[in-house]
């Protein structure tokens, strides 16, 4: 249950929005830029309309170090919408399963691999609130298996190659 001290801690910023940037700059020494305007937005984050969101493959891996959710995304080309959807997927999966999600992108394109391997940083530059760093399997790091005997020894890796 939300109490009055909880409300007081954040409502002071609704009454005086400039206090928040002052606190960032003077207390935390974060070089947040001086706002030209500050507007209060709706605080309800509930999604009213159903939005279908799916990952390509989701696996749970139990290890001696913990449980991980392996989120596999097959990416044929650069898609800048993933900058929003990948962080959403990882946050949602963590909230739902309480296991650490790991994003793995698989591509056959070097350009897409380069793009996908770039960190997605959300927040103030230098003090990001969330950083997503996909692991990328692509033509530049997956070995080509052309030898038939080697392919027979590890068929799944040969298919990936």
C-alpha cells in the first residue's frame, strides 16, 4: 500500500519540477542539461490495447550459477524498432520469470551483425538507466564448416554455420 511518505517523496517534484534537475545537477553532480520546459505526463503505464509481442525463441537454462532466459532473435536486416522492443522483451521477461534474460541475435548479414551488436542505451548519456548488450552470432564470428566429417560430428553447429 502506498503511504504518505511515499507520496511526499515524489510529489514534491510535481509541485516544483525544476527541483529534480537541481537535485541531479547539484546533489548527484550529473550534468543534466537545463530544461527549456518540463511537462507532467500520465503516470499510468497500463497498456489498454492488447499488443502482440513475441520473441523468436525463448529457452530457460538452469546452470550452477543461476537460471537464465535465453532470448533468441533471428534478424535478417537492420530494424531500428528493435531499439524499443528488445529492452521491453528483456524487462518483461525478467518481471514475469524473475530470471536473468540474455538476448542472442542470429543473423546471416555482416552489416546486421554490426548493427545488432551495438549497445542500446536508454537514459541520459553517461548515466544510462538501462543498457542492452545483445550477443550476436553472425558470419563474422560463426565458423564455416565445409568439411563433411566435421559437419557430421556436430550437425547443429554445421547448420548454424
